[in-house]
C-alpha cells in the first residue's frame, strides 16, 4: 500500500485500538479460565504498534500536503445531519502519533508494573478504549463528536479509576472522577446544543468562520447569549483538564494504577486542552469568557503548582502539576496564543510521562508512595533518577530542553504585548514547578536511605525500557521542534528571565532538600499554610459541605415529600373514598379476596363499556 | 396481519389457562409475534409514512365500536417493543415460577391486549384493550410479587381506574362534541370545538395518560408497583405499560389536539423538566435498587414529555426514540436487578457489595448493570443518548430553560446510577455471606439481547430513528400550523420557520 | 589441672560433644588459655535432637562451629557469678538467657545438671539440652504475651 | 495424654484464641484436625510442590546465571540443565533423602511445560506468551518481600552490607561486565546500582535454596498421605517439624557462574543456615508481612492505609482475604493459578461439589491453601518451641508456662487491635469448615 493509502485509511487509526478494546475482554477471568490474561496486553500493544506505524506513515505522506477530510454518516433527522468528519492533517496525525506512541510506552510499562495483576483483560481493554477515543478526538473535526468522545472517555475514566474496585478509596475516587467530569461534560453539552441554532454547524472550521463573521460584523449575536454559551463550552475543558474548581478528580484518580496515571497525566488531561484550543475563535467572541478562562487557568497554574509543593504523596505531587500545566494552556489560549498551546501540549506530554514513570518504578518495589519515608536512592537507582531529571528539565523552562522554547516564547509574547499579569503567572508557575520537582527528586533520590528505601534495586526491563526510550524522546524534543520548524526566535531578556526563574526554583529546592542533612518534609514554620495547600485549599471539604450536601438534602426531602405528602394524600383520599380502607393495608388475607375484587372490577368495567 | 399480533397471544394465553404447555410453549408463543414483526418491518413503506395495513370491521355500530386497526411508525415501534419485551419477560421468568401456566398466560394476554391498544384506530376499541390489560397485570402483581404486593396491586388498580374514568370521559366527550359523532380516529374532527373545551379535553387526557406513564405527581403507584412485582412483570410494566400512556398522549393528545397542545406547550415543557428533576432527586435518596430503577423511570418520562411539548420534528422523533430506548434500558435494568435479588437475596444498597468479583460475584450482571446505568444516564454510544440528545436539541430553541434543567437531570441520573453501581458492583464481597449461586447461561440471555440492541442503536441510530420520523414530521407540522394560527390570531403575523418540517421534504434531503 | 577439652574427653557421656568439637576444629581454641565458661551438653542432650539434625550439621561445618561457639561464654563464670545477670553474650555473638533462682539453674531451655566444674582454662556447666541461638524476634514474642496479659 | 498433662498443670488460657492455644499445647496445629482439612491441605501441598519445583530451579538459574543482566528478556525460559539439576533432598544421590521420588524436575511439571493447558505441543515461547505457563512473577514477589523486609533475625542481611560481600560482588560483576564496554562503563559510573542488583540476586538464591527443600518435603507428605501413612492434621504438622529440624543446618549461599567459572558471592563457609536465613525470614516476610495488595489498600500517603513501619505490615497469606482472588490487584492469583493446574483428582472433585464448582475453584483452592499455610506456620511455631523452649510433656509447670507464653505471643500476631487484625487474620475463619 502506498503511503497515500495510509492517509485515506486514516479512519482506521482509532479502530485498531477499538479492536484491541473488544478483543482484550476475551481474557476476562470469567471467560478464559485455564490460562492467564496476559495475551490481552500483548494484543493491545500490537494493535497500538500498528496504529503508531500507520500514523507515522500517514504523517510522512501528508507532510506539507493540505488536510483531507473523511466523513462518516451517523444520524440524520430532518435538517439535522450528523456526519463524523475526520480531518487528516499533519497536526491531527501528529497528535495521533503522540497518543499512540505514549500508549505503547505506557502499555509496555504496564506489562511490568502490573505483572502480577490478574485484571489485564479489563485494564488493557480500557487502555484500548482510551487510545481509540483520543485518536478519534484528535482526528475529529466536529464539536458535537468531540463532546461524544469526551463523554465516553468520562465513562472510561470511571471504569479505569475503578479498576481495583475492591479498594474503598478507589471506589470513591472513581465516583468523584466520573461525577466531576460529568458536570463539565453536561455544561459542554448545553453549550453544544445552544451553539447550533447560532451557527448551524458543529464543525470547527464552520464555527471559526462564523466567529470570524461575527468579529467582522457580518453576523450578530447577543453578547449575553454568547457569553453563556462560551462558558458552557469552557466547562468541558475545565473538567477534562482538571482545572479549578473541577480539579479534584485528578487527585482521586491517582488511586488507579500507575500506567493509567502516566496516560492520564500526560495525554488524557490534554484532551480537554485540545478541544479548548480548537474552540478558541468562539471564546474570543466574549470578553467575559476570556476573563473567566484566564482566571481559572492562572488560578490553577499557580495554585496547582503550590499545592503540589505541599503534597507528601509522590503521585499527588505530580498530579497537581498536570492541572497547573493545563492551566498554562488555558492562559495561552485565553491570551490568544493557540500555537504555543499546541506546542506546549507536545513538549509537555513525554516530559510528564517520564515524571510519572520514574517514581512509579520506585513505588513498585519500595512499596511506599509517601515522600517522607523514601530517600537516598540516587546511587542505587540512577537510571530512574536520570529519567526523572530529564522529565523535569523537559517540563520547565530550562534550555535547551523541550518546554523551554515554548514557555519562553509564550512569556516573550505576553511580556511584549503588555500582558504582564499573565506573563507573571507563567513565570511563577515555572519557578514553583521547578522547586516542587526538585523537592520530589530530593526526597526520593537525595538524602539518606530510610527503612522503606534501604533495599531498593532498579526494576525489571518492561518498566525500565519504555522509561529510557521516553527519556530519549524527551531529550530529542528540541530536535523534533526544529524539524517541525517550531523553534521560535527568542530574545535575550526572556531567555534570561525564564531560565533564571527555573534555576531559582531548582536552587531553592536543592538548598532545602538536597543536603546530606535531610530537611523535614513538613515546614513547621509554615504549618498552617502547608495544611491549607496539602489539603488542596480544603476544596474537598468545601464540596462536601456545599454541592454534595445540598443534593443529598434535596433528594432526601423530595423522597420524603413523595412518600408522605403525595403518597399520603393519595392514601388518605382512598381511605375516605373506600370507607373500609382495608384494601390499602398490607393485607395478608390471602388472595381470594383479591381475585374477587379483580373480577368484579373487570366485569364492571366491561359492562360499563358495553352499555 | 395486525390481528394476528392481537389474536395469537390471546389465543395462546387461553391455551395456557386451559393447562396446556408450560414454559416452552410460552416461549414459542411469545416468539411467534416477532416473526410477524419482522414481516411488518420488511414491508413497512417508509416513503408513504402514515397508517398502513388499515382494516376496519364494524363491531357494534350502535355504540360506535368498530374493530378498526392500522399501524404507523410509532405503532410499529411500540408493537415491536412489546413483542420483544414479552419474549424477554418470558425468558427472564424463573423456571420454577409458581403456577406457570397462569403466569405465562397472563403475560401473553397482556401482550396481546397491549398490541391491540397500539394498533387500534377506534377510540372505544383502544379503551377496551386499555382496560383489558389491567386484568392480567393486576393478577401478575398480586400473585407473583414481593411481600407488599397486595398493597401495590390494589394501589395500581385504583390509580388506573381513575385513569380509565378520565379517559372514558374524554372519549365520550369527543364523541358527543365532535362532528360527526364518531369514535373512529380518522373521522374525528374537533375544529368546531371551542379552544377552552379543547384544552379541557386535552387536560383530561393528560391526566388519564399521565397516570399511566406516570407523570409527577400521579406517580406514587409506580415505586410500589414496579418495586413489588417480580422482575418480568416490572419489565413489562415499565417497558411497555408506561408506553401506553406516552403512546396515548401522542395518538389522542398531540395528534387530535394540535392547537390545544401548542397552547399548553410551555406548561408541559416545564412539567417535563420538573418530572425529570423530581424523579432523579427522589431516586438518589432510595436505598433499594429496584425502587431506584423505578424512580429513574419517572425522570425519563419527563424527557418524553419535554420532547412532545416542544413538538419540533427533532424533539418528537427524540421522544418516540426515547420511548423505545427507555423500554429497552428499563427492561435491562429490571432484568439485572431481578437477577441480583434472586442470587444475593437482597436489594438493599447498604448490604450489596462487590458483585463485580469475577469468580464469586455476578460479573456479567455487574458489567451489564454498568452499561445499563450509563445508557440510562445518557452516555453517548448507547441508545439513551440518541434519544435524549434529539429531545434536547429539538426542544432547546423553544424551551431553553426546561431543556437545560433536563440536561441537569441527566447529571443527577448519573449521580444515582453511580451510587447504585458503586455500592452494588464495586467493593469487596463479605466473607461470611458471599456464597451466592452462579448465574446460569440462560439467565444471561435476556440481558445480552437487550444490551446488544442498546449498543447497536447507540452506534447506528438510523436503524431506529428512521421509523417514527414521518409521523414526527406530520405531527410537528400540525402543531406548527396550529401555532401559526394562534400567533396570527394574537395579531402577531411574524412568519414561523418551518424549515425541515415539511413531511414531503425530509426524505429527499436525506440523500 | 586438666583443660576443658581434657575434662570432656575423660569424663563419661560427652563423646558426641568431643566429636563435634573435633569436627569443628575447635580443639585448639578450647585448649587455649581462655578463660572460657562452657555449657557442655551431654550425649543424651544431643540424642534429643530430631533425627537428621546431626547429619546436616556435619555437612555444614561452619554452622556446627557457630552452634558450638554459642555454648561458650568468655570468662570464668561460676553459678554465683552468673546469678548477677539475666543473660550473657556467647562467643558466637548471640545472647544466652539465664534463669538462676535458688536451686534452679537454667540457660535458655536447658537445665544445668552439674554446675561449676573447674578446669584449667575455665568453668564447665553440664546441660541436658543442646541450646540453639534464639533469633531476636523471640523476645518480643514472649513479651507480647506478658504485655497482653498485663493489659487483659 | 499430653492434653491431660498440660491441662492438669496449668489453668485454662484466657487468650482470645484460647482454644487454639490449648490445641497447640496438646501438640496440635492451629488448623482443627478434621479429615476434610487434612485432605485439603495435603492436596494443596502437592499442588504447590509441582510449581515450586519450577520456582526453585528458575530462581537458582536467575541467581546464578542471569545475575545482574539489565535486560533479562528470557529469565523465565529456564534452560534444560536447570530442569535436570538434581535436588539435594530427593533421588538416589541425595544428601538427605526426603522424597523417595526423582531428583530432576517433576514429571507433571515437565508435561505441563510441554503441552500446557492448551494441551498442544507448541514452542515454549508461544506457551509463555499465551500465558499458559508457570507464573514466576509471584515467586519473584516473595523474593522481593524477603529482600525488602529487613531485620528478621538472620545474619545474611547485615552481611550483604559488609565490605567482604561488596568485594565478592565486585569481582563477580566485573567478570560479568567484561567484554561489554557499555555495561562496564555503566558499572564504573554507578557501582551501587549493580551492587544492589547483586543483593537481589543473592535473595533469588536464598529463596531458591529454601524452596529446593520444601518441594521434596511436600511431595513426600503427599505420597505418605496417598499411602495412608498420614491420617491426621497433627501428623502432617509433625512431619513438617521433623523436616525443618532435619534441614535446619543446610548451608545458604550464593554463587554465580560466568563463562563457566563459579564466583562465590555468599560462600558456604560463612555458615549461613537454612533455618535462620531462609525459613524464619521467609515465614516472617511472606506469611506475615509482605506488602498490601494494590487492589485492596490505598497507597495514598494521606490516606494512612499503609503502615509507616515495616514491622507493622500484615498482608501475608495468613491475613489475606481470599474472596477477591481472580480479581485485579490480587497478586496471589498467580500462585493459585499455578496450583490449579496440578490439583489432585480428589480435590478437583471436592471443589466441584462446593460453591460454584469449576467456576470459583481458584478461590476455593485459595482458602484451602490458606488452611495449609496455617498448618505450615503451626509447624514453624512448634519447631521454634522445640528449638528454643521445652517439650510439650515437660513435667515442670514453669516450663509449660513459658511454652504457653510463647504460643500466646505467637497468636497475638493475629489479634493486634491497631489494624483491626482480629478480623483481618483468618485464624478465626479457618476454624470453621464452611469457610471455603
């Protein structure tokens, strides 16, 4: 098949994973009993590999070519025609390559991390669902189908976080992840439904064209309406990207297995950002929406990186950073820099994957996730340590690594266009992230070994190999950017400022956490502040006291009202009407009475009819 | 052909009442109508739309009762749903059910009568079937239910009797006030009626059918009736019987009174939204999984009402699709909840735990329960989403606020289903009690069939949507025209957009 | 005065011990000036070990050495001297528990059946059971029962 | 006889598990003596011994030949020589013949390795990829538990930090890396990384040598049962106690073969013994402590579900909830699946009659396994009592009281209130025959 054939068959890319999704279930323990479930994983990795190769081939073929659109019919009711448009372009295929590539890596990592797990069928099936969903989302060119995919992924999150369903915190975590994301999704659905009468289309190109028309004045729209619609459309990404105030789920989702966390932190949160970037022209129609977006994004970026700083749990110290970086993407989109947002998604993904993988190997055989009980691993586990450092270098603005180019470019643009506040947000987030990651590094690899880390060899190859390969990719990110022609022209001051902020964070972290005499993880002198941060500004409690409480109370009241007022009224009426009232008691008088009554009623009704 | 759908099951039920057969015969008898249904689907003329296989025989002309049948897209779907769920119900029944012949006989009798109601084109004939259904249903609840079944059965009977009174009253009024005096659906003309009278009659019908659906606040018989009856009966009650109500609203409310309907539209939309919310909220507070599923039904009736209220082609299609979707999903949920109760011995959310366990739990049941719950909560890829989305999309422009509230309702639906799934499927089995019997292969079959349909229609919705579309377009055009009249009479002459609402147009625009 | 080894060789009932000491190459050590306190198990004590134990011990000389060293304490310690301690450290390294009250004279789970035999380079106490090194978790286990009964 | 002796001399125990204390004092096991229990535990010993015959061979192979290989792709594909390796405690040339059968790999194991559950002769790698194989992963997990939990009474663990050990390891690692500049460079850069891997290889060896003994013990006990020579649970336990004593002094060592040459890392001359360096630590690390299954406990640091001290870990077989076996996140499922292939016919039939028969056999055998391991633990407790304390028929009441303190102290491990262990430990459950 020629490479062009790969382009025209690009719709297969999500389908490979879906084959694996369905196929893996054959190895469920209830179905395949005499042999084990591992082939489910192998099948999945194989299909992912095929998808990856297909993507790369198609990417080569479509390089410098115009985008192609494939349309698959789905539903038509009158003038509502829904076809799934798949846009095949170098950008969407590039996204597919990142998704399938990281999936492959995470799956092989999963072979190692989950080597003793009997739930491979379910686990890899769900990974397949995610992979298929994310590829479809990358290719999908319609807001409506993006919503559809995001919603299915929400269900996927519920099932994937709930993977270890015997564990009580997993159960609550899955619930909260599902419900929080669902809130975002439903607001998005409201936006999706409300935008259609205005634009008559859900395809991103049409939406952008309409937005342009409105900007140009050739179409009009009620400002309040478009603000509300914009807010609805914003809510979806807010939920997916774990932005304040819908950020809690990411923390709780960390109860799931690490291979899933790799994907979640590196690419799944990016799905929201992807939709956000594509909807950017619509958001620009309403200053309110932009304000909200920037506020949410910067609050999450700064707040998330600060909260990460106070976590004692290794996975959570990283999960909040995922929120923080998605916050930066919100800032980039809100200030009109979609290009930088796309690039940040690209440089962020492998770096974040590394940041999760490296501590994952430590957690695997040193058991604890508690940063207070680890340490002193550098000499014995240098490979994972190096991977972590590479991830860290790749995610903060440290030349010449990947995100440096994007973050500095963003800062430069913001600073030069006089948006100093948002530039400051980027700067602070970067510095605090540098500090936070140095802290994690220091607490795991630096210092002296403690009981839990005294015997801690590097782990086996299914985890080490994908991790080192990802490290290679992360190290080559500048070259990749160069090949893609994405290396921006940077000026001296922005470079100095951003590099300086990173170095300041690192230096502070090293001073606090990399000394032989170990600093306490808890900052006694800041105890109250740390509590506030460690508990995520007490948002979980706030939720429990507000939304959850209100829904519970109202539903209890509704049920009671139903039971005693409505039903009571009915019972009372019938008591009065049927003087005996016997019938409404919980009779145990045998069925004879009942039959007689039936027959009487039946005959009476029929007789009534005939007469 | 249509008569066969009525007569075969009823004759079958007589066979069973006479003591012939048993489970196998019942399965065969329930299966035969499906063959007829396949023929109906194969020969249904989508281009023509409208009523097909029309037949008429004057039964008792003196009172205007005629055996007059006909079938359009909506009837077709309803008859199909009934046929399918009857078979499923028979398959779901415990093999050791007591008095099997009476049980299966009642189910078949009910199935035949319901079919009669769905294809009847004469008001009295409809009423006859509508009432005939009650006898088997009453027996089914009161003989085979849970401990509180007598209470539930009587309550159900009283409610439906009230419904019957309203219905009969409205029908008689239609006969007397109409011109010409006729019970024949095709002949009834109400244009001469004063708007107030029309509204009054429509309200009577809404109450009559609202009790049957049921609509808040006429719903309190439902948790008891659904909760106390055995799973196959609950399935039929929720899946098919409630559709008699929505079907009636379509056939005799919307179709006969487009103008009054347009008048009441706003109220009905809000009514639907409130039903959605209150059903979902009440469900959240339930501690019994069967009652929780029962309450979910109340909320879902609200969507149908909302879609009907907006009366756009899309929302009406959505409402009709929702009738099927709700029937399938509810039947699946009752089947699974029934299996859980049969195996575990409880429906108490505080006791249930860990059923997803692949070796000791009920893994297939749990997996399907998750799927069913999610379908009910409107997750895309499943049929529930198609229906709800069409309703929302169709209603949004006319009734934005009720639509948005209803969307919130789907969020609340997700809340209680997640509660249900978390408590029932997730978690750990209790080492002291969890020695549950296994689920046999045949016990899974009904659930698997329903799941396959739910998924198939979710992925390929056109297979479902295309059947009721012509009717939806016709009805919405009628309402829209009525609306134009209202607007015109109110002195507002702004033209009303009817784009796509032309029944002749939609078929061509499809290609 | 004869040294410890001489006494063992000449006395009745220590042939297993002597064989073992020879196999473990400890003769020279025990003939050295020391001084040592030796808890000497009788042949009957060795016979109490389950069948096969001796065989594997002979196959693992280093381990045999360790067990024999466990029966030796540096210094000249008579019963009266030992009475001051609850436990003493053996040449092997692990501690030996002592129970000395009136007539009772026990080391670990062995009873001293003849105490204070003086030798040139030390003291011999004859014991009726071969004592084995108690791993360090042994004492917490014993104490936890005491603690529990104190709580209860 | 002993019962009357003890009960006459001591007042009844007031321990929460007083019944069990009395049974132990009478020379019994923690597991009640019923024919049903006996059948279950013996059947499980047999089903355990066959995969164990694979485990110890592969563990030794990894310890001796795979060593510090950074990419051991085929470490579970065991070479023929290790299948032929003679067990020191079986066969005609045994050091001490415990099992009367053969010294090379068990025939049932060989048959399974050849045909698997697919019952088809395929290349080993295909059986391996189809997951139709012995699961070494859980055996490795036991090894990791023994490595990670330190301070369990042996001297080997401190030895691994000694200069002597480091020099031995250095010699072997250098020899291993020779001719591979990349590996050698890595070793020069990160010597401690290789040293730590070497410590892990040592632990592979320890566990391999431990199971080399246990496999013939379990084969023999099963054969004796089939011959009608073991008729009660205490007899089965005493067989184990005697086995433990017979083997107690077996040397524990680690040596590596690189290009045909042997390198001693832990030489036999250090006098490390089976009882102190393998058996006691194994029971402590695997039966009692291990680490919480990821599918049952949250590792979230803020949830405080995992203890902060290794001594407080209590997630071994004696505490395990067996009902989730077969679910995600329950590693022992791998072991149970391995045993599932080799169940004796009488157990297969027994399981078919209970619960869901074929469907949940994995859980049923898991519960039987738990019973059998309570019996093994009883044997270890009795062996400890015999080694460090007094005979059960000792005439001295003070000695008997010491024995009781010991038994009660051991049982206290199943009653500690701070983690709700009374409920977690399955001691109370296994007293009931209906727990299955």
